[in-house]
């Protein structure tokens, strides 16, 4: 299963790990900013939406790497 996913996204293990962790950290920081923003609305006014836009852009850019045909095992 894991090898099939790595093959589909045209990434090696470490490349995939870095990409997944990078997106996760962006979202984690956005979530923490959202919690702060909920209690103090004047802080992190645009941080969450900018972070989501950044992740959306990175995922869309990465979709060009995805293979359309399934691997023959």
C-alpha cells in the first residue's frame, strides 16, 4: 500500500515525508492561530485564511506529479 502511494505521487520516502510534514506544520500553526484568534479577534486576523490558501496552492502544484494510471503489481 505505501509503495503504491509513493509510486502514484512520484515521490521517494523522504521526499514524501518532508512534503507531508511541511503541510502538516502549516496547518498546525494555522490551527493554533485560530484558537488564539477565537479569544482575541484582533490577533491573527488573516493568518488562517492565508495558511489555507498556501496549502491549497502547494497541493494543487503537487497534483501535477500524480500518476493517472494504477501500478501493475
